[in-house]
């Protein structure tokens, strides 16, 4: 067995020597590449380019802070506008009718104008041969507590509450 080992020994040593040379060559190549990368990084982060990069990062940070402040101001303004708009007329319902059988056409009408909370007013006209009379009643949460509502006014409020389109007046 030692005789076989002595026969293989020169080949084994030559193989190990070749592996060492390959490993040493790869180490030198990797060392040179790493040195080149380090030099590029050092050039990038130092000198004029480094100052430029630092200025860019600083200006971007300031811009982000300013944008956050602007977004907050816009959101606050949106909330104010939304609350103001909620108090405006958003729903309208109109019902035309003929209160007298002897008059032709639906000359009388009731118009309900409500905000988001179904509060607002209702205006009704009563057309007769002698003239037109106009009445208005305040509506709070879809109800009129001050005066009784006629059926057409109730229908106008119902139409306004269920209207799909929102009117802006």
C-alpha cells in the first residue's frame, strides 16, 4: 500500500500545487477588482461629486419636509371646504301640481332645497286666477316643526332626499 502511495504522490503534489496557483491567481484578480471598486466609491463620495451628492440629499430632505407641510395644509383646507359645502344646498326636489280642478295645468309647485343633513327650506307657490302666492318654510333634519306641510311639500322633500344628482346652487 505504501508502494501505491509513493506512485501517486508526485501526481497528488502536482494537483495540489495547481490548485494553489489557481487559488492565488483568483485572489489577485479579486483583490484588484475590490481595489478598483473601493477607489470608485471613494471618488464618488469624496471631492466635488461627494459634495454634490450631499447637497442633493440635503435638498431632497428639505423638499420632502416642505411637501409634508404642504400636504397637511391642503388636507386641512379640504376639511374646511368639505364642512362649508356640507352646509350648502346639495339636494333639490321639485313637485308641480294643480291645487284647483277648474284651472288648467300644473301652475303651482313646491321646491325643497336641502343640505347634506336634510336641512334647508321649502318654497311653495300657489297659482290662482287672481295671482300667485309664495310660501316658505324652514326644514330641519327633513322635518318642518313650525308649520304643517301639504302633501306636495312632503313629496318635494322626499324627492330631494332621494335625488341621485347633487345640485350646487
